[in-house]
C-alpha cells in the first residue's frame, strides 16, 4: 500500500474515534504550547543579555550615597563599608577628576545633569515637517545634557568639526555647546555653526543665556538593539557647570549625588566594580555604594529564567503524564482493531506495513497537536508580554515553529512506537478467531 493511502487510512481511523483523537491532540497542544513558550523565553532572555552587554547603559557603573542605595529596592549593590549611613552624600568636580585620574585608561568618570531650554532660533509653532524629537520636546525646545569630558571619551562620540570642551571650560563655567549635526543644520542651515551663538532660556524663565557652539558631532552609526548615545537630534551638550540651575551648588562648588563610571567594550564588570570600589573608598570612605546596571539586569533575567524553568519542568511533567495516558489510549485502540489487523495481514499486509500504519496515525495526531501548540504559544507570549513586559525576541518565529514540530514528533514516537509494535506482532490466525 502506498504511503499516501496509509496516511488516509490513519486519518480515517482517527475520525472514527474522534473523541479519543481530540483528547490526544488537546493534551499535546497544551504540553507543547507551554514548553515551547518557556524555551522561547529562555532563549530570548539569553539573546537579549548578549545583545545588551555592550550597550552604553550596561557598561556604566554608578556611585551613589548609601542612604540613596538603601531606598532603592531589588537592586544588587556593592556596598563600600559594612553599614549604611543615614546622611546624604555628594561629590564635587575636584573629587570626580581625582577619581578619573586614578582609574585605568579604559574607565571614564563623569557626571551629568539635564535641562530643557527654549531658543528663538527654532520656530515656536508646530509644522508638518517637524521631527519626532521636536514634537516630543516642543517646537522651539532642545534638551541639554550637562556633562564632563569623560562622557565623550566613554561614549565614543566623533566630531564632525570643532572641539570638545575641556576641564578649563568646567572650571570657568563656560557657556559652550556641542551639537549633533542634525540640530546644527536645523539651527543654522548651511552656515558654519562653529562660533555661532545659541540663546537658551530655561522653560518658563525670562532670562536668556547665550551659549557658543564649539563642536558638531557626527551622526552615530545605525545599530540594531542596545542603547546608544547622542542619537537624539534635539540633544545638545554643555559643561555641567554651565547649568542655569543653582540648586546643586554648595559652598561655591558644584555638588553631585551621582557619579558615573563608563567602561570600554570588553572590560570585565566584576573586576571593574572592585577597582572602582577601591579607588572610591580612598576618596569618600564608607559613605557610598557602587551599582552596576548590567549586574542588576543579569540578576533580574536570572530570576525570570528560574521562574521559566520551574514552569517548564511542571509543563514537562504534565506532558510526560499525558504521554503515558495517551500510550494507554493507543494500546486500547490497537486492541480494538485486532480483528481488522488480522484480516489485513491475511490479505497480504506485512508486519512492517501494519507498524507503519499505526505510526503514521500517531505522528499525524502529534503533528496536529504541535500546530495547535505553536498557535497556543503565540497567544501565551502575547499574554506574558503584556503582563511582564516585552522581553521576547520577535525574530524567534522560526525557532518556535521548529521546537513545536520537534516536540510533536518526539511525543508521537514516545506514545506511538510501542502500540504500533504490538499491532505489527499480531498473529492473523488468532486475530481472526476473536469475536
């Protein structure tokens, strides 16, 4: 009998025992759907972790006061000292520069502050050809990042023209700006922006401060995934000491409650944390804590993987129990067909042909269950994304389909081989004698 005819024979017999077939397909659907969802979760988390480890955000260590660190919940901390101080902590620029000098060349200490400013060089009214950034901030507004030279060394920013600001600009509180090329073109068109003055007013304020453009950044390369820097077309950069806000100045010095340490690509996070801890302790003693976004991310992903693994184990146990029950069900189906098997063998069917017929029936049920299980996994992914956030890699369609069919085939073999073997070993003489 040709293979196609045997397949149609298997489908016909499955239809005759429709309720049993539906139970088998349902059990496979539930087990396969949950298992491939969990496997996809684990694979996606691993890919996300590998893809983000080189992103700037995850290559940054953060120094904060112990009092602040104690207020942050659920983050793995490397505490400097054995006890958390109750007082607030801050660092001045001299201390940040001292830390930067004592760190290896592949580590860059810097600080940041941010403010939103308006400029009359940009139109006040919305227009149809405005960029997304302009629509977000406002028609005539730009977002200014006050920082230090270490930030540019860490971020890998490249100048199209002009210069970066230097330590003397910080000390002199120089009002200078570095613009991305897109913002420079928006402000000055085809004119050379170097040396041009950008009047900035803090949102809601009446006083306008003049900032001089000293540098223009090249556009960053387009990359997929991760977190990048200076990509925002409405983001400008200025010395942190030129901020129009005075609330973080104390005793004539600018104070910061957060110091960042940027690490070059390839620097070991754990070793870098120990190095920063040692150098920071020499300056600030036991008043601070060092945090790593990457270590926090890894810990959260490990927690998620543990939950996923537990769900996967429970789903696997359930699938094993379902396979045992399906095996008993398939054995019962073979026993019901003993007489038809004997008649088929008496008419010329070989044992191999009988075995193949029952295996085709099992594989058909398994693959049908796999198809429904794959659809179920997509539904489960959508539910988990809404509940826990979008941590699944949307490009894993092929992986999930492959896992679904592979699991369906394995399950089919587990519950199909033994009943098919018993059916093929049927003695036609004894089978025809049965009522």
